[in-house]
C-alpha cells in the first residue's frame, strides 16, 4: 500500500463550491459505523480472526517465523500478568493509582515490536506493554504510580519518553521531536528514524492532538499517531467524540489513516511496521486507529459499571487478543502444552518479583522534590528547600519533646 491509495479529501485542490453531500446520517447510523465489531468492515485490517484463524490482507500481509509468534504470545502474557499485579497492588494500598491495559495487549505489543532501536516513542500513561518492548522492567513503572518519581528509566537510552499524564500533550512533544528528526536529515532512507506517539480515543478531542497533526502534516514529520480506540474515554463512548471513525480524520490533515484490529497482534505489528517505514523514508505522518476495547476500568479510581453494559464487555471477551493467538499456536502446532506451562510459570515469577519490589520500595527523602526539579539549582529553589527542612525540623522537635518518636 502506498500513500496514493488512501482517499484524499473530495475537493482537495479545488476552489469551487463543495460537491453535494449525501443526506445527514441518523444517530443510529453514526453509532453503528463507529461501534462496528472486528468481524466485519472492509476498512479493518485483520490477519488473525477472533477464532485464531490466519487470514491474508492484500496490503498488509506479513510473514512471521514461528519463534517470533511464540515471542509475541510470551510478551502479551507477561505484560498482562504485570498489569494485573499492578492493579492488585493498588487495591492493597501499595500504589496511589494504577492504569490498566487489560485487553489492549495486542495493540501495544504489536506496535512496540515494530519500532526499531533508533526510533523514538512518546507514551501516555497506559503503555506498559510498549515499555516492555523497549526493555523497561515493570518495576520501573511503579514509582510513577506510587508517587515517588516521574519514571526511573532513561528516555535517551531506551528511546522511550517518560509517561505523560496531561491528556494529549505527548502528541505535541512527539511532533516537535519528529520535526527535529526531519530537520537534522535523519529521514529519507530505509534506515532512517521515525517517532511513534500513543494516545487514546478520548485524547482526539483535545486541542493538543489537533495541533500536533496540523504541524506534523505541514512539516512532513516522520510521526506515527497510534490511537488506541478502546471505545471509552473514561465514561464517554466514542460516538460522543467523533461523527466519523477516528482513522478517517487523518484525511482532513492530508495524510493516511488506517484502522487495524487492535486485538490482533499480527495486524498491529504489520500496520505499525508499514507506517514507520513510510515515516522514516520521508513520506510524512500516518494515523493508525487500533480498534480495541478497555476490559477494565479507566483507572483504579473509576467504576465502569456505572456507565457501561456488562453485555458489551462479555462480547469483547470473545475477541481476547491472547486467547486468539494461543488458539492459533495450538491449531498450527507451533507451540505445545509445555510451552504454555513454561510461560505461565515465568509469569508467576514476574508477579512475585514485582510484588517484592513494591513492598520493599524505599521512601524517598523529602529533599527529593527539590533535587529533581532543575538540572542546576536556583537561589529560589535553595531558599524553598531550606524553609521546608526547617518546617519539618519543627515537627521533629515537638515529637521529641512530647516523648513521641
């Protein structure tokens, strides 16, 4: 597939009045189009059906060795186990909050494994699977959700930016970085660089995302916008966010938009690889809408039962990304029971290590909030630190005087 194959705006390049449009669709038609399931729709790229059957696609087919298929399964199982442990640790009071990724493993692992070492990634706050693909141990995520640090990994060496809490802001950061890649001549050949930014369907309603797409389009930035459309922006469904499928918004900015089955790790991998290659060769940005579903709450402070029907969640359980790959591996005799048992045992070991790490995390000293602000101290910062330490010392004196340690 090439950029010429995507549909450009109908009146692009014309100066006359717009062509006559069809009758305005009803609300029911809009919702039906937006909430289409992964079983149908010619616009949905799919290589592995919910039943685990391998299918071909004329533009995005991919040949994956058996060993890589087993690795993708391992990635998803371990990431899901780490996610479930993070959720449990928050419920036990060990973390202030946790942001689940349950159900989105295929989108994240597929896209994460498509990224090359020289590429840069800008996450939101749910990309635990992409972090895993970048070699970031799940223990390094805990400080963010415990409130003790902003992230303990090095964005320069991992090529994975720190988590971004402000909705959609990472898209602007990624656009600036990708523009720099172009200005520095790091694109234009198959071995060039590219950037990928992750965000949710709700973020598409933020001005930061719109501005990022405008700038990236104007400057042909090598940026892949990877939207995980998990159907719910906290308590608002996707039909409250857009009148058209999200991937079609790309045409308004002048670059390709593709919808992929986000519960299909093979399709996510194939589409992400193509999009990154388009970017690194200098063809400008691409929008990928990974059509998936948030199986858990938005965060551990959310109660999805207040706004979401149980029937909807049950229907999406049949499209589980891990189970469909497992069925495929068994059907094609690519993995046996010993392989699956080994992965489960590895997941148990990861869970134990994650829990032990969390239970034994040291409390940072109060000076940490001052030492991690600027690269070089300012007089104002020094004064604030001294005032705060003096304030704390006053409480210590009172405790000692009262015989309380």
